[in-house]
């Protein structure tokens, strides 16, 4: 059987603003990341995806880029970046940069020029209309068209007003973006996470903002070239089974994989701010479906529960109070022992839950404020605040809680860029490592197990569940087999599984068949 590349990568996502502040100004920075590389090594990851660190006025925390070739002042300098990647590579850690191709900041010099007159050479870098042509809504709510007085036109912004969409129909734009990819490739990066990549191709004819007919041509032009083919590329472009192979099939020269989001809605409605009953059996069925589908079609799957856009999975997927340890470790084992490339979001490794705030002023995120504005007056104030607390992206953007010192060890500043995590005194790394039930220790052992086991990395997946309320699967490679059992919310007697040697779990060691408590999990091995 084929040992596919990237199945042995374990990626850790860093949101630089909130990771570690080395110079004490209240904002995380690149030198802070460099200081923590030994920690990441100890955890057992071998790649980092860094959310944007380019120059930006921060209307969307760096996803609005004003210079693709330089570092945001608050985060440091290009020399700091070079030192950081050097130190990463010295430790065998690869670096995946965020690549925001759909839009720039409205402060980018291209847009400043473009908006100044219809004759400006940069005007055609963006998408303009004389009047609002359709009812397209921004992903952050409100019309996607914004008036520009100097030219008397409207420009398209699929996201915030400060994020005008680039016009990919213009060959010059495509050339500029290829040059950006090459610039970072020449500086030694190992890959790109491609922000909302499906949005670069619009389909005006059919009224669709993304995944237009030219999407494959554009992606291939970017990443199919010999010079950059070696790079790992993961697209943020959730696709169904009918389309995914067109983006990351082995023969396509486009992407290595995409983030597939089918499982992410656990415990909420289609509106990410609205709680719903959680259906963990449904989650299992989704995972099973994608495991078989990607195996059959020889595609690389991505394994993740959290990122900088989603409230913490453990807070809506289980019990982040009394059973926080069990919930966090069960989902860790469930996802990261599947076949695919694991992505861990900062703080997940010690079970960081969602915080809670009583005032809107404790929030920062543009999506959150737009949601608040859209529902103000339509919902009771308490209900609206409850929704914000439930769904805000700020849930995962609080300064990381390293220990119990000032600002939980994130920064020595008197004021951090955003309010600290409301549960930081209770849930922080140092505290967790002192617990007999340590999420971090579990993660370390889990990732070591994954790295040291061909079955965990390359093994064929087989669903062993019979009934509901739990999930059991095997991963088999040559003579080695892993069996993993996850019990959901109700205590349950699980039977009918092959018995083999216990290797890891979040409850007392025992046999595969037997009684499991809420969110208990165990891993077994046969050779
Ligand atoms: C992606 C990013 C998100 C950002 C948006 C606009 O969805 O993950 O954080 O706000 O694109 O760039
Ligand atoms: Ca700083």
C-alpha cells in the first residue's frame, strides 16, 4: 500500500496576535513564536500554519493585507520572520504561510490607486459596477457592494468593506499573485493555506460568488508550476464529494488537499451563532463517509475540529465543565487517529474552552459586530449577547493562557489587545500539566503514537460501530492494527470488538469490550 506524503505531517495553527507577546506591547509577535518552538517540538507537531502576519490595518486581523511582501509592524520585521523560519527548520518544523488571494486591504496601494480614477492603471485590479448589480451579501453580512465616491462606482467585497475583492479576470492580477507565491517560496516556506480560494473565480452569469468556471485554470496557474509544485497547499474551499477531486486529485496539479467542513456544524444551526442540539452520531457518520470517500478516491483528507474562525469544538460538542478533560481527549483521539493530515489549533492541546463575557465591548471581531448590528432590535439583548458568546470568532482569539502569572503568561503589558480568557485562571497550560488528568500529556502521547505507528498514519480505515451512542474504528497497515473506541454522552456497554492490547485512553486501562463512561475513549493495538 502507498505511503502517501503529508500523512506524517502534524500541523499546529498559530494565530500570531494571540500566541505569545515577546516585546510586551500586548500583541503577540513573531519573536514570541520563536521562543515557543521547543514547546511545539515537545508537543510533537512537525509543521506550523501561521495565520497572516503581513502588513495590514487589521480590519479583519491580518486577513486584509496591505503589503504581501512584508511583516505587520506589530508582529516584527522580515528579519524576525527569517530567524523564526530558520529556527523552525532547525527543529524539523515546516512552515505553512496563509495566502489571501481573494482580496487585499482597502489600504493596499493597488486599491488606493484603483479607487482614485477610472483611468488609473490599477483600476481593473478590482471589480467595479456603475450601480449595485445584484443582491450579493458579504459573508460578514450586509451588501457585498460598496460605493466609491471618486469614481462614482461600487466595488465588490465578499468579506468586510475593508477587503475589496481582486479581479482575477485581469491577467496582471494573476501575475502579481504568482509573484507573491514565488517570493515566499524563494524565502523557503514549505506550503500555503489558501484563504477562501474558491472565491477568486466568480460566476456572475449564475449569480454565484465563488467556484466560478475559471477556478481550476486560476489555481493551476498558481500552484501547478514546476517551481512551486513541491509546496504543500491546503485550500479553504469546502467542496462536496462531486467536486473535491477536481481540486486535489493527484493528477490535477492544483491543491494537495482542501479543508472540508461537513463536520463543523456540530451543536449549532446553519447560523454559527445559534446553538442546536448536538448529534454526535451524525458527526460520526459524516467522518465515516469522508474516510471511505477519500480512501476510495485516493484523496488527502484534513483532520481538524478548531481553527481561528470557529468557536471551540469541545464547548458545543461535549461538556467543557466537569468532563472537559474527557471531552477534549476523546475528540483529540477521534480526529487525530483518522486517516488524513492533522491540524491542531493553538490551545487545543490543553483543552481550552470558550470563554464568556457580559459586555459587547469585550469583543473585537468584525464578523461579530456585523452580526450584532444585523440582529440588534430583532432579538432581546440577552439573547443576542448569548449568541455572540456562543458563536463569536473571538472565542478562539483570546491570548493563549500559558500559566497563572500576569496576563496568564501571554504578555507583560498592562493591557492586552483583547480581553483575556475569562477562564484563564482555571484552564492554562501550566495548571493543566500539573493535573493528574492532563490534556497536554494526553496530546503528547497521542501524537507520539500517531508519529510512531504506520497504522495510524497510513492504515486503511474500517468502521466497527454497530448501533448508536459510540464510534469504533480500526486502522490497519501490513501487520499492525489500531482499534479505537469512543463513547459519547451516555454510559454504555460496548461489545463485539476484537480484543487487543491497550495503549492509550482517558479512563482506567481495560479491555476493548466493556462499560464506558461519558466521553471515555481507549486505543488498542494488535501486531
Ligand atoms: C477566511 C478566514 C477568515 C477571514 C476570511 C476573509 O474565511 O479564515 O478568518 O475572515 O477568510 O479573509
Ligand atoms: Ca508584541
